[in-house]
């Protein structure tokens, strides 16, 4: 296999903080590598170094000559005045430059050089490029191709950037958290897309199912060193466990040997010191090894739980809509004690709105939530990460609680509590602005759990948290003596953390499913398969030759009321067809906002049903003429 990238002896530090030291690895053609490390260990910094956005202290990064590389940043940016389609053509390769030139000429007065450009467009198959761009954007639920970048949300902007990376068809793609801001359908589509293509990739993601199904190698930065594991995420877990066990065994042996060597050192007369210099030096090397501490950062989050009564909350006849977009319609639900509920669904179906109504941040249009008196919420929201950047990490926690009650007479100081959350004493003295994005998320999680809630409401808690933190949070939720509601697109997390689901399907349709996400997907695939079989059977039946019914001369004639109905239906059907054609034209124009797109998509579905109904009625009445 051809080598695409070689990294040799790379070291990077910020002041006294060393992220990684003399790490080396390579990427060959066809390799799909997942990069794993704790938050703050330098994952994003390493990617920035590879693409030249950040410098290193020492080492070398060498790409194969003429290699096409595309990079998805964690927080991408484009000029605000560009449209979505223009942003996708701003990557600067030969085809995008040609398309940009074509757009410029086609919009000019005399269109100079158009024939030459058209010839080049045909030669490079640039027309397919634009089609592919729109196709990928549509898969990522971006349909307003002429919408300005300045009008997009952060999640939409990330999806435009992801589309830009995929459209350019590079040799190597580097992805920083590609599944953030994607709903479950998009994540599964991206999985399939990457599995089908021959792209080589290096990516950072916390989505463990994604790592397992897409990657064929995992590299891990652990304690400033890099370790490589051939295979997917499941293989990585097995091989990493073997490495850590061997390392711990080596440390134990070193400790045993050190005790013996220490006795020898103490017994040794000073006069004979020069005769055993090599053994003395070996002793100091052994001492260094024995002092190594294997810290996997396991957070023990078993805290005293507040009492929670039998009544949790009841949702009574809840209705909520934004214009013509319905979120809930006469929704009723009784939440059980110790229930662990997951909420899933595509973006825009109302998951976060439901949470905000429960928390009292948004009022329902009708109905109410009746919440039990003993309920004490701990709310982790998508937009709740609001710290004073000039505060120190320890001060953030001490402002909430100086001492944490663990039950059974045990307490933790704020500093000890932070250490359980992977904030060592040195990190606790850092200012908030010095933390990475993932570390800020972990600190935010601390501020939620330290209040000792008995009902956790977690809205997208998995974004920007590293896999170590997610593992411990999952274990904590499994042992949590209280109620839990989780909104997340992380399938692995939902499988481990919840025991049943509310599936928001859009247009106020909600499926209550008794099981985890994988069980729901298996059930849904089975239902879809049965539905396809029914449709196929119906089509086959329609194609069978029908027996000819003799014409009944004595059949019933139209009544005056039926004749009036026939005339109305006969006039209405062309109008419905005309409205359907207009809507189809608007939906394919790329000029609609997200709200308009949802509204018109819903209307066109209603139109199709109405046209079918009126046509059947027209046929019935026309037979009686």
C-alpha cells in the first residue's frame, strides 16, 4: 500500500503542559484510523498540526506529493456572504475553481469565453460535481442551497463543511468530530457512505459504533505517548486491556524487586559503594519504574441520592406547535419512579422543546406538566455551558458546594470531587478559558451532579466528551438511584444508559418503544420490510387481469346531490394537481428555509392523499352517469 502520510518524532507542549512527546505513526492508502484520547490530551491540536494550522515543537509531518487532503474542523468557518452552494465550491481544487468561473461568466452581461468553459466542464465532468454536491447536502438535510452562510445555525454550518469535505473526493480526509450535530439517520448514512468509498481517513469521534463500523485501526494518545492497534474499536478494547494489564504487572514486579534492592542499598557499606556502581544505577532506574502510577481516570461517581417519591411527573394533554410545524398533539405520559428514558429522533422533531417544556423554560400551547414535590432536577442542557472564563476551575465548584455528602458519613471536598472527574490539583488551578472544549463540558457535568439531584435531564450530554468520560457516565447512570431522561444521537450511549425510548417521528407522531436503540432499529427494519412486502403484494394484485363485469343497464342513476358532488370533485381535482405541481417546483428550487421546507413537505403529503381520495370518488360517481 502506498504511504499517504508519515509523522516522525512529533512533540507539542503549551508552557509546562506537554500534550505528546516524540510520537510517530503513518497512514497508508485504504487505512481508516480513529484517534482516541482523553479531553485535553491534544487530539484537535494534533489534527491542526497535520494540516499546518498549528506548529509543533519538534518532529516532521510529510505528505505524499500531490496528495489531495480535506479537513473537517471542529468549528468550521466560511465568509458570511457566501451561499451554501458557493461554500461547497470554495475548496480551491481544479473543478471548484472551474465551476466558480462558470458561475461568474454565466452571470455576466456578454458571457465571454462561455464556450471554452463549457468544453472544460464537460471534460472534467463538472456537471456531476454540482449534482453530487446537492445530493450530499440533501442527505445531510441541507436543502436551502442559496441560503446565506450567515443565516445558518452552528449545526447546519458543520454539516455544510462535512458535505464540502465529502464532495471534493480527496485521497485522505481528516475529520474532527464528524458526527456532532448529525441526527441518527445522517450518522447511519455517513457510516454507509464511508464504508462504500475507498477514502483513507483519520478521525476523532466519541461515537463508538461509528468507530467500530468504519475504522480498521485505532491510535491512542495516553500519558503523552502514542499506541497503535490494528482492528476496529472492539479489537482496540481487547488489545488495550492486554497492554494495561501487562504494564500494571510490570509495575507490580518492579515494586517487589525494589523492596529487595532497597534492603541491599541500606545494607551496603559506604566503602564498597564504588564496586557496585552499575547495580546502584539499576536501582534508581527500578525506582523510577516502580513509582509509575497507572491512572485510567476512573471517576467514581457514587454519590448520595436524594429521596424521590412515587409521583414523578405527569404530562397531561400537551400540545405544542410552531406555526404549521406540530411538535406534540394531546400528548399524555405518566413517568414512573426510577425510569430511565431515552428520547431520539431527527433534528427539528421537538426533542429539546419537550425537555424545555418539562423544565419550565418553554410553555406548552395547551395542557400542563404536573411534577412531584420531591423531584429535584439536575439539568444538563445544550446551551447551558456558561462559565466566567476568568474563574479558576476549583472556584467554579466551590461556588456551588464546598463539601459534597457521599452518604454513610463520607464527604468529599470540592478539590477531591474534581479529581474524581479527571481534574488533578494542577488543572484545578487553571482558568476556565485554558480548558479544552471537552474539559469545559466535563466541568459543566460536575456542576450538574454536585447539586445531588434525584432526576437527571441530559440534553445531548455526549457532544465533546471523551470516551473515558462517557464510559464512566454510563456506569453512573446505570447505578443512579433516581430518574433519568436522556436526549442523544449517540447510539452506543443510549443502548447502555436507558431501558426504553420515546421516538419523535415528526408532525407530533411519537412512538413509545420498550427497549434500547439497537432493539428499536431491529424492530423498525422488520416493520419496514413487512410494509415493503405488503406494497409489493398490492402492486402484484393490481397487475393481475381483472374479470370483466357485465354492464348493468338497471344500475342506480346519480341523485341531484351526487351530481352536484361530481361537478365539485371534477373542478377540484385540477386545482389540487396544480397546487401539487407548484409545491414540487418550490421544493426543488432550493430557495426555502427549513421551516418552509417542513411545512410544504407536510402539505404535499396531504395533497397526494386528498387527490387520491377525490379521484376514487370521481371514478365511483362517473360509473353511475
